[in-house]
C-alpha cells in the first residue's frame, strides 16, 4: 500500500493506494421479521497490492508512444488517484472503468489493440493498462495533429479521453483536474516511505476553453456546495412515503467532474442530490432535497436493511432517500478529506430532514441494490463515518459514557455488546434508540436480553434505560445489574407503558473492573411484552 501527499498543494489529500427450547408465546405487537443484528454494511478492509514503483511504468509507456509523461501521470491521478481500479456500472450508459488510466468500453479495447496487449491484461495489469492508455492518447494526438512537444497542446487529447460530454464539466476536468495536477505536482508514498509515483510540478497553460468565469451560486440546501442544477428529477410522493428518511452513499465509478457532468445531463436520465469530490474540497448540489432524484434503480426491500422501515417495502427507494455520490470507485480507497466533507454533508441532511444517524438510515447503495451494485465498496469506513456524522451533529456519546444498543452495529465492540437468548422479535415502532429494538412476551422463562459493558476499573455508575412505550408493555419490566464476577447488584423495575423515547434512570451500582452486565428479564406473569432497546452507563 501507499499513501498520497501533494507537497505543492494542500488540495491533494492523503489516502491509501489500492490495487487493483419451547416456542415462546407470540407477542401481540405486529412483529417485524427476525434478523441477525450484524448489518450487511461493508467493514473497513485494505486494498489489494500494487506495484511499489509506478514511475518506471509511466516513463516506459511515455517513451514508447511519444506521450508526455507528465500528461500520462496527470490523467491517471485525476481519474483514479493512481489506483488500479476495477470499475463497476454506476450509471446506465456508462461502461465500467479499469486500471490506473480508468479505461472504459471501446477505449479500453482500442487502447489494448494499439498497445498489442489483451483486453484482459489492459484491465488487470498495471503496465499493460498504462501502455493502453498511452497508445490511445498517442492515436488521438495524431488525429488532432498535436504538436507533441507542447504540453499545453495536449489538453484536447486529455479531454477526448475523459469521455465527458458536458462542456462545463469537461473544462473543469481539464483545467482543475489534469492540468491542475501538472502545475501543482503530486507524490504517492509507500508505507515504508519510498516513492511509488511522483509528478514534479510544471508550469503550463492548457490550450482548451476555460470554465465560465461567473459567480458560483451556493446549493439551495447546503451552503458549502455549488449549485449545478440537474433536470433529472421529479416530485416526491405525497405523505410519509415521500418524506426523506434515508441517505444513500454512492461512488461515481469515475472522477468528480465527469460524475456531476453526467448527472446534470438530461440525456443521462439519472441524478443524485449531491456529489463530493475526491479530496473533499468541493461539493456539488444537483437536486433539491425536497425533490426526488433518480439515483437508485431498486424497490425497497427491508430484508436487505436489517428489517428496518418495512412499511416502505415495494416502493421505489428514490421516493424517500437522498443520494450522495462520491468521486472514486468502489474498488478503491477514499481520502480523509472526502470522508470528513461527506460526514459534514450527511449531518446537515440528517439534521434538516430528521433522519436517524445510524447505519440503517445512512446506507450503502450496494446494500439496497445488491444484485447490480457494490458501492461504496469494502473500503468505506462505516464505523468512523457514522461516528463523525454524530460528532458533527452534536449527538456523539459524551466522554466516559457507554451506550449499549440492541443493534450491535451501533456499539463500540471494545466496551459494549448485546446478546439475546430465546425467542425475541425485532420491532420498529417509532421512538426507538439507534436502530430498532427487540421485544418478547413475558412468561416464566429465563431467556433475558443482556447488555454488556466493559469498565477498566471498579466504578460506581448510573444506569439508564430506553424503550418504546405502548399499552401492551410490562408495567414492571425487571432490569437486573451484575458485576464482572456475576454478583447480583440489584433490580430496577420500569413501567414500559410510559416514558418511551427517552432515557429513564434505573439506578446506581458499584460495578467492578471487566465485563459487567444489565439483563432485562422476561420472568413475570404472561400477558405483556418487554422491550430491549438500549441502556446508558454514566
């Protein structure tokens, strides 16, 4: 792996280089389907191995095909951040991109033929991919009668290779992408500090129409964005089914300018509400949050999303979601700047639309459309991303507090975990903490819900409980506290028919170092249910 830095411009952000018993009585509450608490959201994993030295590959291809090495490197950096990507389809009508040069479709095939390599090699081998890209640039330069010694004259060739049709987006790509990198330089470092790829700055002016000089209007919903309106939207359905209740995280499967340019193109038939660029230095808004963008081609299926919000089943996911595209690829990695900027944006969206800030309401495109999409991919840092969103929104857990949620995805596994024994059912009535809850019928059976929490030293702590109130709830739900040695510290009873949707104090206890626990018991007269939602230890 390598890390990127740009010693010549702060806009080039750091990122990682990636390659290539008896059945219990059924409760009276209408149950949601049972599920495993571990969400299907991707976990943080590293990318696959890359060649440790890319500079010789760029140099050899540049010499072989008489293409400026600076241009070759800058195109690659702008398109993929020097990552060996394995693209997938994100937008209908756009072929997947492959390799360091992000070659697609007919360009990939033609470049491979010109370089004398197989199409498969051009997809998967770094040297073959760079050679295919260089061969294609050379062919375009010949057809355009480019003066090959004039670096600025290659700008129309870089523009053609990009495949961008939107004029303003194309100008942004050339001037603020490819030629900005040439002028500012960039460096990719291996983890041991050695150089993987480098581009020394060269002062040059692209001989290509510049972006329009005009005041850029701020997005109507997010002041830190640029308003580039797309015609591809319609009205949301009336009623609750049209209220924004989820945020979907996408990757463009390409560069930022090409992404927003395609989404602003009426011929594309697709859109998203926002696009974040690779470094996190710019955000484009394309569709108002109150309008329905066309960013996911799937009907909602709650079984793909932890059995949450099942009342929306069968409806187009576009009806109630806000889509954020991100420059880059599902097979790649993401800069810290992109993650920070995206988290601030998601916080703003969630706050303005009262969207729950958890991993079931801020979700991957690939989770809701798994048959054809994988974005944002295995390297999207979901745990830290959700934490950042809550931090920016002022809803992060205060220092010293431990919250144990019934959804394990929301817990810090180093100090909080949740487990069930026996027959419990997932619930999703309004007022829960985090992401849903579990409920079970009361009866003479020892099958509790257990909230575990870790303390490094013996401490006196106060325990609070959270539940969803209802008329069929137990009026004396028993929360039993135990220390790490298993000693019973006391029982607090709570009337779960009232005080729902907020923290309720259960008592203070002298806990010991290690894994302590609070158990919600079912052992009482039949005829009601108990709700296992969350506890707070403070």
